[in-house]
C-alpha cells in the first residue's frame, strides 16, 4: 500500500483531510469548507474508520463529478483529481487549495472547516470572510444614512492637530481633503468609520451603557453614551475614575502616595480595545458594570478572524482588525501603540500593579473582560455583598444559604454575592462538597449547585 496514503488514512480526518465512501453533496460541502479555510483533500472510497472500500469508475464518472461540483458551487470550484489503485480498489483524491476570494458556497450555503468537521457559516462570518479576503473592513464602506453634514469639522481639526503633535509634522491639507486621503471619505461620501469617529451630535450605532452597581439589580449611578468614539473613550474613563477608591500608601516620604484600587492604565487599555474592536453592525450596545469587587466590560461581537480566547491569551494568532479604519485612526494619534498587543499589555499592567489576572471570555454573541481589584497573594478578609468583613466560616455558611435559597445557582452567579475572588468562592464550594452538604447537577456549562436532601440549615 502507498505509505503516504496509509499514513494519511491511519491518522484519520482532520482540518485538511476528509474520508468518504462515495461521491455525494457531502463531498462538495467538504471541498467548499476546505476552500474557505486552508485547503484540503477528500479521499473518496475510504470509510471514516480508514477502511479501503474503493469506488467504481466509468468512462465519464469523474467528468460528471466535476460538472456537478461546478454547477453547485459559487465561485466555481474545480478540484485537482487523482485516481489511485490500492489493494485492487480505486481511491479518488479531490484536492482544493485555499481560495483567495472567499467565501465559496454550495447551493447558496457557505461552510468552513473547523477541526475535522464542516461548519455552516453565519451571515456575520460570511460578511467578515469576504471583507477580509478583499483586504478591507466594514468601516471603510459608505454610510447610506449619513452625509458630510453629520460630522464635526472641529472634531476633524482636533484629530489632525493630535497627529501633527505626535508626528511633529505639518499636515498641509484642509480637513475634507485629508479625510479623502485617509479614505474616510470615498467618492466624496461619508464612510461608516468617519461617522463613528467624528459624529457631530447623536451617534445611534455607538451606544454604550455604564453603571455603578451595589448589587446585581441595584444601580446607584449610570451614564448612557451615543457620541463619537474619541469622546466616548474620555467619557467612559472619567465615569469609571469617579467611582474608583483611592488608597494612600505610606512610603516614608513627606507626602503620601495615592493609588487607585484598580490599575487605571489597564482600564484605559480595555476601554480603547472595546471601542476599536466592537462589532458596530450588531444592534446590541456595549455595557460596563462597576461592582464593589470587579468591573465587567461587555462588547457585542465575538473575537474576530476565527481566533479563540486561548489563542488570544497565548499570543498564537495573527492580529486582524474588525474595524481597520477606526484602529488606524486611534493608532495615528497614539491611543494604540501596536496592533494585537492590547491583551498582553492588560495582563502585564495588572501583574505589575499587584492585582489578580483579569478574565477574558466569550459570552453569547459577545466578548467580556472582567477586571478585579483583589491583590495577588493577598490575605483577603472575606466580605459579603453588603461589604461587612466576616470570617471564613461565616462566608461558607452564607454560601450554603444562598445555594439553599437559589437551587441550581452556578459558580459565576455565586461570585456576585460576595466581595471576594473566584478562588475564594471555589474554596468554599470545595469545603461544602467535601462535607457532603452540596452537590453539582447537570452539564458542566449549564448545571449548578444544589443542597443535598439530608441537609438542613
């Protein structure tokens, strides 16, 4: 047996290999998925268990297959085809490269290869894939709902002055000519990006809600924003800063050192990343919630470019921007130092500040960052949600009562009742489980904790 083929078959299906016993629409779907990803090969005549079944070929069989693939795909796929004789049986290889202009579809449906499976692409994924392969982004396109009259000339001039100050170079163009050279105006029409950056007054697609919470349902201060993005960054940071506590550090010097209980540089980095990388096509707004022990930053739109949270944290990805124009504008005035390095800077700032590492996670159709104020390796006195310091035993007992009153509550929900770290809550949960007082029921992602029947408070 051909050793190369033997090795491929024995390794099984993966990101670039699919095994099929016969030709069908499933073969075409795999070819489409490969073309929309990194390319790949379908082996026809082999079961998914690696058994050589073979296929029977007539004089026109392969040509009929090619015609069927051409008729059912757009843009048209024409795979490279090879027939191999193995153990007296015929195996047909259909190979396609990654196509330069994506996505490719079969009968109007687009698929992409993920691992060893073909996944139907959502409308958002289709749109992003197309924009990426033609080296553009949504914010470069003309806004049909707004015109040049809807942006502020003063804001444009301030933007130009900031660039001149940063670069120490004079920009010899009037504002609108400068915007045209930056492609913020195209065909003398306003782009989505330019509207978001320089909107005169109300900007309906930049909506953001920010609130100071004393509990999950009690808001003591809030702010709604619908403005240009540069102003939005300043307003968000000012509101958060207003609600931060100041610690005074005695250093031996005549004056005390003031320090916020959260790293302000990390907050600024998170806010800028929120504003720059948000999916403004999504009808949902951004949300920031300030609690006693954490700040939650939520943005509509999952991570862009198919990267995962793990990729983000390990740095094993190539930086791609959902909003290239907006990212470039923020970089021009020095608010972004280097593309793709924001997450690592946030982690580094928190570590140097001595607070525990923030959480980065995809939730629903969005992305969330949770910033904590608890210090690394700090002996934290346990605090309940009303802010009263209590001992560890009281914390465990309070946790048990919450689970009794709220059967099925999960770890994340439990954390919101206490002004402690998630590790502290996990330690309490572990203690209660070891004492056989609570149990976990349901699937890992959707289940929760319940009081064991023989327990009474």
